[in-house]
C-alpha cells in the first residue's frame, strides 16, 4: 500500500510490525483502513477462508461490530468469532486520528461440541468432507503451524490464556508509536531502520517461553548467553548509529536534509584546485516566504522550505550538490554539464515546486526565482556564483512584474 497523505507510516509497515508481534502466537493479521478497506493481510487460515465463503454476511456483521467497538474504546481487546476462535482487535490512531484497525484470529479457544456441530453444518453446506474440516479445525485450535510458510523463522508456543495476547497487542501499540516518532524525524543514518527492525524482532521474542521453563540447565544458560550477546550487539549498533548521525549533521542542513555551507566551501575548494570545467551554478530563491510566515506561522514556513528543498533535490542529477545557503535560498553545483542541460534542470525544478503544495498538503502555492551561470575557464567560482545571484534577482524582479522566466 502506498503511504497515505499525512500518515508517517504506511499500512504495509503497520501490518508488517503487527505480524512480527502476533505471528509467534499463532495468529493471523489483517489491517483495514478507516473505510474498512483491506490494506494488509497475511495468509489467512483455511478454516477462516471457508467460513467467510459460506457465511459472508455473518462475517461482515462481526467485523462491523468490532470496527465500531474499536472506535469507541480506543483500546485493544479480544473477542470470540462465531466458531469460537479468539479474535484480537487493535484500533490504530495516528496523531489522534482514527486510521483503521488491526485484527486477526488466534487458535486458543477450546474445541467444544457446539463448535464441532457448527463446523459440521458448514461442511455439509459447502460439500466438504466433515472429517477433513474437523481435522483442519483441530489443528488450528491446537495452535499448529498452519499459518507460516517454510521460509519464516517463527518460534511458536502454546497459549494458555489471553493475557499474553493482550500483552503483545499493547506492546505493538508502544512500538508503533516509537516507529512513527522515528519516521517523523526523517533519520538519515543508513543503519537506523535496520537497527529498529532488529530490535522489534527482539521485542517480539519477549513473548516466547522464558528460559526458566527449559528442562536442561545447559540449554537455559546458552540461551541467556545468546540474549546477552544480542543486547551487546544492539548497544554496539547504537554507537555506530549515533556516530553516523553526528557525521551526517556535520555536512547537512537539519531542516531540509540537503548539504550545508561547509560542503559548498569544500566543493569550491576542489573546483579551484583541480580547475574543473565546465561547472554550472544555479541559485534558487523561494518567493514570498515572509508572507507565508506572517499569514500561516513559521512552522508552516519551515514546511514550505522543506517542500522546495525536496523539489530541487528531485530535479537534479545524482552527482549534483544541493546546498542550503540561507533561510530560503539554495545553490546547486553541477559539474560536467552543458547549458542546455542546465535549462532542462531548471524547468524540472519549476515543475516540481509547482506540484509541491498539493504533495505536501500546503494551503498556498509555491514558486521560486532562479538564476544560473556557467563557470568560465580559469575563473574563480565565486565570480560565477555572483553573476548567478544577480540573474536570480533579475528573475525575481521580472516575476513581480508578471514575467518570471529565467
């Protein structure tokens, strides 16, 4: 599923996270959005699929009832489906807004005579051999590995009561809240998401049997050593992540994620020393930032700057260097480029900026003034940048007069 506007994590991410925590309990996993549309699903049990096909109305009513209860309670809960399987429901709220539910079944209920009669009735309606359906149901109610394909490394356990299920659901909500906070901060370190993913698997492992339940002392000690090694590895990875984060901040602008002035100075130094030509410089200045700050506040102004930075970054080539040099001003260093290519990039920047308001949900339109210059042989790059700056201000003046072409 694509990420919906205003949601920092996708439904696929939410489903994947819930899957980590609920599958070790032998459960299925479905994510529905606020319109009851299925956004993520693991392979459902054969028994549930048969039940759905034979009595779709009953299943739909059961789902609607749980959906309504989830919106009202705002807390995870468990209930029983018509054939007695335990069903969990988690209301998903992001930034205080209801975004759907996570739900699924877990084979922990007893296989009673009443449920056996219900299944025999379903089998007869569906022309399925009773013995086949009953055997399938017994396996599911006994928490067998019917749900997981062979390539999944999941540790299953027998469930005695619903407390461990509720613990898993509450832990899921805690982990989801942390994941959302991390995504909102837009981490730039390449290790952050790998570390987060690994730690989430460790958290999911908290619901496996404790080492004290193993009979062999040697086995228990080895498992405890493995847990300590995992903790040590996580601490070491965290140090690497922090080191990468500090290094990233030294070269990047914290608001937009593009390079800072230090990188620009290093690039200009390299151009002087190596006599690199051709090199082009593009100056991009956002229009009407003061009006945006005055009318919508500085937080909205920062969002506008971020949107422009993303528009510029997505328009340039991979080896071009985008630098934020002021509040709303950017410079792009483009090595080995022709004037025709420069103009094509400028057109892409203007197109991307024009689309940014709708992409980022801004209540106003965005525009930029642009000037460029190509470095001449044996010329100091500062001179070319100065001319590009003058061209940019000419563009801004023309834009105010109704003609803002570069």
